[in-house]
């Protein structure tokens, strides 16, 4: 990522959760510990089904008296409805501010040029009251700025940041092994822990109960994690969502995201999973590599 490049993430949306019960409300729902979130610390988290399957993921940022949820735009409407269902009598206000705020991403190196920053995933500062934070999932994804749309371009000019092709950011995320878009294709198809949320700092196994906690903890404690979400590198052909992936006619996974930045759920502990091999689908030849931040 060039130190002067900035990527306007127009595929991201902003929810704002406010009210005297907002902290407890989130704590009872999300896979991470809301107590980690402060004016200087941002976290990554998810909302799962009661069975522990993936529904939504988001970055949580402390802002004023409430919390910003930075989520994927195609998911924001459903996420808003889901949070509203859980609201019940809680003293919580949920606002969709996607038409007022925008998310911009820039390099890790640029983030380190700001005063009083720490080189820690999730570390957060304020730039003229707007939060800037190092991506809590992986520092290689750089930093993010959440800002009012009307202030965006003046602020980018003052920061000496220049708009770059968003595809570069998507490609970097895919290369690192983190899903950049099309999260709807993962819904209810795999467990949250199979999305590598533990390695992406999105699950806290020490916090109390949350939606989907029982199965998530069981998979972890009984060492039953045998499948993971890995990026697909297409050599040739065409992929189709839901189709099987084979090595020597042995199925080792399924395609879950078949678009420009594809991902598959892979039986990564299976003896037939060989990262050096070319895998096959019905019409494609592909490579699958375990991200280097997944150690086991």
C-alpha cells in the first residue's frame, strides 16, 4: 500500500448505537468483549446465530457517548433489523448514518506518522474529532478513518492522501486472506470460528454469554475445528458458489464466495489438502494457500 494512497470504502456502512444500555446491549450479543473498546482502542467482532453460525461482522469504534459499527453496506439493512429485534425494552437508540459518514482506508506506514500512536492493531486516535484506527483484524490492512462525508476531501487534502483504485485494497485483503466483500454469501454457511475470527481478534473466549457462544466454545475447547475459510486463487476456468473442490477426486472443500475475490471452506487438516497442489472444481483449476497468520 503506497503511503500516499487512500481508498474510499463506499461498500461500507455506519450504524451508531447510543443510549444508557448500549454497552450492556452489545455485550450480550457480540462475539468479542465490548469492554475492550475505548477512546484509544477499537475491536473487530461478529453477530452469530444461536447455533454459532456466521451472520454479520463489523468493527466497533467508541464515539462520543455511543458506538460506531463499521459494517458492509449490503448487510446493513438486515443488521439494523436484527439489532432492533434484540433491543426489546433496552434503553438503546440504533441509527443508520450511512448517508452521512464514510470510511476511508490508508496504509499502516501513514498511520505511524501521526503523533502519539502505538503500533498496535485496533489502536485509535482522533483527528479533528474523527476516529482513525489501525485495523483491529490485521495491521497489514492499514488504518481507517471514519468521517462526515462533507469533511472528507478537505481532510484527505490536509493529510496529503490521494484517492486510489479500490480494487487495490480488495486485492490486498484477498491476498492477506481476509474477506473484503460479499459477506452475505457466507451467512449461515459456516461457524464464526471457521471464519478465522479468533485469529482476527474477533472472538473473546473469556467473556460471558453471547449469541452463539455455546457452540463456539465447544468447537474451541474440544478441538473440533477442522475446516477454515481460505482464499481461492483462480488459475483458469469459472467458479460457482456451493460447488465442491477436489484433490485427486477427494473432496476437500466448497466454494462459498465465487466472485472477484473468492473464498472456500476448506478441510485444512485433511491429508489431501496440499498447498502445493492444483485443486479442481467442475470447470476450474485453482490454488488454495493457508494465510500466514493462521498457525494451526
